C-alpha cells in the first residue's frame, strides 16, 4: 500500500517537471555545503560517539569490578602476562650464568619453578655439577636471598634477572621463585597461595642452608608476600627471619590502590572506595605489610627510589615509621631512599653499585654477629665506608 501511494506521489509530481527541476536545482545548489556540513556532523557524531563509548567503558569498569572481584584479582596479579614470552625455564643459562632451574610442590596441584643462582665465587666448581650438588652448596656460608618478585611477568624479566646477577656476583645465593600461576608454575594465584609457596621454599632452603643467613627479599607486590611470610613464621613457628628486605614496598594493597598513579583516573569517581577499594578485600587481597611489620622482630631494610612512578615513596616512609614506632630494636629498622637524580624508578635499584655491599653489611651470618655480641644491622654500620658520603643513597631516620 505504501509503495503504491509513493509511486502515486511520484507520478503526481511528474507532470510538474519544470518545478521539480527547479526545486531539484535549488536542492543541488544547497547540497554542496549541506554535504560538507553533514560530513562534519557525522564526524563530530563519530567522535562524540567514541567519547561516549569511552565514557561508558570508563564508568562501567568499577561496577564490573564490584560484580566480579576475580577480574580485579587478574588486574592486580597480571600473572597471565607471562613476559618475556617463550622462555625455556629449563635453560636459565640463557639469562643467567651459574644458575639452575628446579621445581617444588608445596601442596597437591601446585608445582612452582625456581631459579637458583650460585655465588659467583663458586662458578668454576659448579660447572657440570648435578642438582644435588647445588642443593648442598646452599650450606657454604654465603648468605641466601629468597627473591620474591612483583606482579606481572615471570622470573626471566630483565630487571629481575639483573638483580639476581648483581647479588650473585656479590656472592649471595639467589633463589627466584615464580609463585603459583606465574611463569611455568601451575595453580591459581592467590595471596594465601603465594604465602604458602614461599613458606615452603623457606623451609626447603633452611633444611639445606646450615648456618647461612637467609634473607626474605620482596620487590613491589612481593614485599607484601615477604612480610606475610615473616609474620607467619614468627607467629606460627616462633621463627625470626634473619633479615627482611622490602624493595619498593607499600603499606597495604588497599592504600596502594588508593594512591598509585594507575588508579588516578578513578580517584574522583563516585563510589571509588566502595566499588574498587572495598573489592580488594572481596577478592581476598590484603597484603597488610603495615600490620605485619608491627609483629616482626627481624631486621628490616626498606629500599625505595624517590622517582618510583609505580608505588610512591610515601608508602615506604609510612611503613618505616610504623615499623620503627613499634619495634623493640629501632636500629634494626632501616630505610634507604635513592635520589630521583639516579633515575632508578620502580625496577632498577640493582643499578646502584653500592647495593650489594649495603645488603652484605646488614646481613652478617648469625654466628658471626653472635660472636661479636652486636645485634645484626646495628650502628656499626654508621662507619661503613660509602653510603653516607657518596650522595648516591640516603639513609632516612625517623
Ligand atoms: C656467562 O658468562 C660468559 C663468560 O663470562 C659471558 O660471556 C656470558 O655473556 C654470560 N651469560 C649470561 C647470560 O650472562
Ligand atoms: C653452625 O654453627 C654452630 C656454632 O658455631 C656450629 O657448631 C655448627 O657446626 C654449624 N653448623 C654448620 C652446618 O656449619
Ligand atoms: C609514630 O610515632 C610518632 C610519635 O609517637 C607519631 O607522631 C606518629 O604518628 C607515629 N606514626 C605512625 C605511622 O604510626
């Protein structure tokens, strides 16, 4: 019916050809600028549409996160980004010399990978030796670092490899773990799972390391795991970890989310606390270093670069204050800040040539410090040759 009437309309218009033409001519004349305007309008509309889409995306993220806390977990752990890609974890020598790969199973269903870099002084001997020789080497009196990496990537990431190299060159054993869900490790990532993994590694090492100092060293997200582990050892087993090193730490994950630059665009979002910050707990993510350090009696060394663009140095300042306020041995709590001019950022404290000496001076083997009756990490360090004078590092006291 409609078609017909249209046709009818068309037919009716036909007799008045001249008028039609005239109109058409006028329309054609008007069409040029109109088409330009239309195009501009469409373009504007597209941009508006794009902006609208972006806004909707921006605005829906907090709600989606609130509804699905597991998404937030993925976003925080970033374990699915197993960078660098295509690593053959069985061949650590591609990345690090005198390093072996091994696996541990802390509980059924979870097997995680570890790279053990030997002290450089044992490099020659280590050639061609089997895994059991490397295990025995842990008792050689060189200090042992359990290196707990941050979120994202795996144990082959360049800044992690660099830290392992620097510290093993300085005659530390370095054991770099990929917690469950990272790298070639199996299992699902979770805060309690990470803590379980590292506790298991700690016991495995202690069973082999004799009198050697064992340092629990966390970087970034790993600092939260480090303090969880040290606290669990203290409270459940009465064990005091020889030393805890916190590289670019944060007070707890909620405060971190509220202050790290990444979340800046949501800071003013209505309901940011409820939608995002509260969801941290719903996703079982706490990383309460601020609570943990109050319980510990271990020496703690905090390291933070003033130009850290991921976790602001204010986190270390606060954590340091909390730890020092509550510690029975205030001298055992140290905070070393690195000037922004050095440009170490979040990941490159290993570039500081003094770092290994600083750590070594703070982590004498226990029987040595017991012999000279001075507490570990005590004021003897004030006479230590360089850091107070070179300007490359800066001690911060309360
Ligand atoms: C291992 O050591 C050799 C000899 O010092 C060196 O040429 C090579 O670059 C090192 N490999 C790695 C991955 O550091
Ligand atoms: C550890 O130190 C104690 C006391 O100095 C010593 O008796 C013991 O033999 C040492 N153990 C090992 C494995 O070196
Ligand atoms: C540490 O103690 C001082 C003095 O008692 C206090 O002013 C400060 O607020 C405390 N800091 C923290 C982070 O608890």
